[in-house]
């Protein structure tokens, strides 16, 4: 998709092609569907939690050390684990 506008999901920070619904809400398909299921308004977060830059870990123990995702207190690895736990 050469030449397609690219950006980051406003919720999880994943790289997205900004076309279609992403033009409206700035979210990736997974975050858009998650917001829909949760009944949340589809409004992308502009910033993460105040002062939060380091992943707190899945259990909040703070031992991860990776950079947290925008609007999340966890990194991508722990976010995937959270989502996998919700499905299981």
C-alpha cells in the first residue's frame, strides 16, 4: 500500500493505514471492535495516564521496564496477554 497515509492507533499505538473508519476515529480494527463490545464511545485517547511511561506489568508489579502504550499502563506484550486472558 505504497503512498497510503499511515499513523498509530489512538488506543493501543499499533501502526495503522489511515483510511476508512480509521479516518473518523483513529483506531485500529481490534480497538474499534473492543470499544464497540464494551459500549464505550469511540474516542481515541490523546495521551497516556499522567506521568506513566513505563509498563506496570500485567499484575501491576512494575517489573517490566518496557515503554507503555499510549493510553495504557502496559506495554504491547502485556496488552496482548491481557487480551488473550479476556478471550480465554
